[in-house]
C-alpha cells in the first residue's frame, strides 16, 4: 500500500490540494472541500511537481491537454464516465444526456451526473465541461462561479492569472 502525499497549489480560482500516491495523481480537491488531508511533503513528489506545472500552464492559457498519470478509485460505470470526460475537447461542452449516450447508457443522465460529481480529479478530468441540456451551468465541486471561470478561460473570454 502506497502512502499518499499532498501539496497545495495557489491558482487563480483558489487553492487546490493535489494528492499523489507517488506514481499517479489520485485527487485534486478545492480549498473548501478538503477532508482527511493526506501526509504532507508533496512538493518533493515528481507527480505533484508535474501536475502543478501543468495546472499553472493551463491557467495561464498555455496548456489545453493534461498529460499525467492518473489513478482514481470508482465503479466501472464511474470509470467509464471519467474516461469520456477526458475526451471532451478543451473549449467545448457536452450535456449529461450526451455523455450518457457516449457511455452506452442513453437514459442514465442522472447516473452520469452522480459519477461526474464523484470525479476525484476535477479540472484534469474536465467535469466542468458538462452542462445542462438547456445550456445552463449545473453543479460543480468548486462552485458554479469557478465552473464559469474555467469555461470562460477555455473559450478565450477570460484570462486567469495569479494575483
């Protein structure tokens, strides 16, 4: 069993907690969503260092795709949803119903929404790119203001820089 390490990263949308098992990224948590903080010492972890660099490049508008080893625990259905989330291109959105159809369960939009909400690696696994069928913004672990900022960043409507 590997030890989890964590480090915080200051971003334009607030502080994020990055968690690694030493081999792969296991979680990204928003400042107000942290529970049971893993062992500190993450800045020395190469996975955390690379994730930090890629996230900062994303917020600077210099990165559109993440290239990190990921390990997220979930059911086979959740894993399938998270795999499909990674296929949503930068700057584009999809609805829960469209995502359900992509995972082969066209009538499971609510189940897709639950799986989306359980995504332990937001931003890197871009659950913020899923919106309501009517185009409305719906739930996001970082809050709807954060979701709007991420979508605006990706559309080019907003520049997010560290203060």
